[in-house]
């Protein structure tokens, strides 16, 4: 079976790649011109920590290669302070020096500060992109991404022609959390996407550390709020967890589910009626039906996915898991 036919055969989980066999072939041909690869769970080079669990992508495309050893996610706001950038850099350098590598989203601010520090330290780092490989974002980070590909990888679950949407940058955060052994949030306002990464990691039982920051600085308000959710405070490299040689065992999947208690979560779950072809409902469709803004809806869908009630099919589409309350 050709790779294109294999993508089609995988069904709704890779609908972002396929509109049929021709679309899959076109995407793969374009990816080849970019010098990229595509892998599925269980294949050689697939990250160990993404072997199973909520939010696992159906495929990953990339350039470069995944490093060996444990990953630390360092995330935060695009509008970071010089002090926040410096701390992100110190944390990244310390983790690399202890034998690990760093994963982040390649965005301006905290993400870029962490990636650049790793490169300066001679370490390895990975970007999980919210766009396809043919549309690097931010555009002024193209040279940074090329350097990262030489010292790690830039990966995406989207086809190379995908230019990105607001939901896709939130969607990719679950992959950053899934890859990492622990997640560090340096600076994050209350509506920062970095908080989605941290919340997903907490739900998966992973260690989350957050920098309390200045109480008067709104860039730290969201990061401080994680302390009430089970995150640990972090003030410097000395507070980082021990860098193990290999990731620990993945947490067992919990099948003892109670119906959602949050009224908005219940509304969303009730709206995800079983569809005939298994293709699910798009984020925009759900938002229009329930009059919910994309940010709130994305957060609710992520919570439902983590609880095992909803499955993300890719391309902004979701479906209710059969048998879900």
C-alpha cells in the first residue's frame, strides 16, 4: 500500500491530510519538495511519549529528527518581558546541560528565547508548529526554524499547505505537552495558549512548573493561576526536576468517567450528536450553534477530550466518543 493510500485508509483521524487519494498524494509530493517526512504512531522515529493517550496526533510531518532522551516544554506569552526571556533561556540551557532537550511552539517571546538558548548551548530542540511546514509562522522565524531543523526538528500534524487558524495553534499545544516529560510556564496572561499546554499536561499527570512572577504584572497572572490547579512554583534552574535518561511510564488510562458537571461542557457534549459518516463537527459549526467564542469553545473541547468524552479528528473537527456520557 502506498503512503498516500495509507493516509486515506486511516480515516477521519487524518482528514486534515485527505480529501481523497489525490489530495493525499499532492500533500505528500509537496512535502517531499520541502525535504520533509511523515510518520504515524508506532513507526520508527515516533516520539515515545506520544505512543498513546489523549490527544495523540494521527500523523506527524516534519523536517529534521526527534532527539533521544527526555524533553522539557518551555512555553509562555509572545509579549514577554526581557526578564522572562532571560529566565526561559537559563532554564533551557540548564535542561540541555543535564542531558535533555527542549520542545516549544516556535512563537515570539518565551518560545523563541528557549529555542535560541538551546541552539547557543549546542543542544537539541523541537518546534511543534500550528501551521503546515510550507507555511512557517511567524514568517520572520524562518531562519530560526532552519537552525532548529539542524539541531532537532520542526514538526506539524497539518498538511504542508495548511496556513494555520486560531484553533490550530491551540490544538498543537496538546502535542507539546504530550512530548514533554514536564512543562514549564514562564510568563502567561490569563488567556495565553501556554495555559492550554499546562492544563493538558496536568490532566495527563505530568509535572507542571510555573513562575509566579510579579503580582502586578498581567503577563504573570495566568501562570500564577496554575498554582491552584496543582502546578509547582519555579524561580530558577535549581527548581527544575531531575533530568532522567528516559521518560517514565505513561499514566494508565482512566475509564471511570463521571458526566461533566460544568454546564457549558454539558451543552457542548449534548451538541455533538452522533454523525452518520464519523466525520464529526467543525469547531466553527459548534460555536455557531451554541453562540460560544472560539477561545472558550477550544478550552471546553480540550477538557472534554482529556476526560475521554470527545475525540479530536483533526482540522478543527471533533466527535463525541461512542458510549460517552
